[in-house]
C-alpha cells in the first residue's frame, strides 16, 4: 500500500520527468526519507523517456534495474545488454530508457538543491554508472530501505537521507575516475571530494584525509597553502555550511542543536557554535528564527 501523500508527490515526479502516470510506470512501492524518495517499479511500458521538467517537481534520479537485468542496449539489441549498473539523470537531461519487458526498476529521487550541497552547484547531465562495489552497494541499500515498512525515527530518516545523497555523489565522483582512468584532475579536487563524503564524521580530520590521499600531512598542507587556505579550515567551513542548511530548513526543526551538531560533524553543540562564530554565521537560535522553506 502506498500512502496517498507519498503517491501524490511521486506522481508529480513521474509525470514531470517521464510523462507517465503511476500505474503505467508500474509503481509498486515508495518510501520517502525527508526530501529523498525511493521508488520500486515493475515496468509495463518498456520504454521510458526522461525529459526536462517544464513545471512542477524538478529532481535528479538514479535508476537501477532491481532484478539484475539491465536496460536493453541503445540499439535495442536484446543480446547485448547495456554495461552500466545504473544511470544518473539530471533535471535538464534527455534520455530514452528501453527497459526489458517486466523489468523491476529502482529509482532514487534526489532534489537537485540537495545534491548541489555536494557538487557546488554543478550537476552533471546524464551519467552511466559502471558496476563497482559502491554502485552495487548503493542499489542494494536502496532496495532494502524501499522494502522496509518501518518509518523509523526522525534521526534515522535524516541519516538515510544523507546516506542516499552521499552515495549518489560518491557514485558520480567514482564514475569520473572510471571514465578518465585516473582520479580527479587535482589534489585539491580529490581532497574536497573526500571531505564532502566524510564531513559528517566527527572523528574525521586532516590526518585521515592525508592518509586517504596517500600523501603526508606536510604535502597536504603545502597543496592547500598554494590555494591560500588550510585543510582544517576548509573542513570546518564544509561542516558549518551543512549545519547552517539544516538549521535554516524546517524539515530539520525537530532536531536539537546537539543533534544538528552531531550530524554536521561536530563533537558538540559548543564546538558548532564556536565554528559558526569563526565563519561569521549567526547562532543556531538566530538561524532557526530565519528558517526558509525547503526547496
């Protein structure tokens, strides 16, 4: 059974980007985790056509074949299935998706504004996701949460939302490595990607960053010094940006300041308040007074 409120929001997404009503899209189940929605389909119309949304809901999506049978190749040759395990689609992209008959399809719908927290406002168009431990694990996790009936607490809802957003971002970063045969082009880009993926972990610090980059802390500091910033300052700024977005967003008004601090990567509310002050950002109380509607 799909709740009416969830069905309405999902119907808007499907109509906006695929031009399909829920029954034609074969919608079987859906779960929402704050701003992110996961959908499960048994395909009836074997060809889906993703197009830019003219009005209404705008979202990025990652589509997986949930039964392991990938979409047919763009040529339509059923003997040569497409290699990717999944497909990332931006709100502005256009793509024909020729699913095999009776395919089971999994969709992870992430608001573009949320994904831009990770990508600095630059969202790729359409990206084929190669089968890797990350993308296969992403698909498995999304399957598990859409099939689980328990709504969970507000904290688990938040945690799942952030995990799905991070997995989407991580899959995009990883695909860049697959396509180029190497890591992103500069040390700072690689460092920034890792920071974004790990900023919510209060135990993550610059020594761990240097270790993940396979360089010394001195090398890391020199690379950042050339850009006029220290790695610790960048990490603090990323955590402050995340905390500020949560404190301004009514979706997270049920979380205490201590909880926001924890989810943004700070060890305590006091550490969060000090970081806000250093970055010239208003206090948690002031930010909550200026809550803006979520996009």
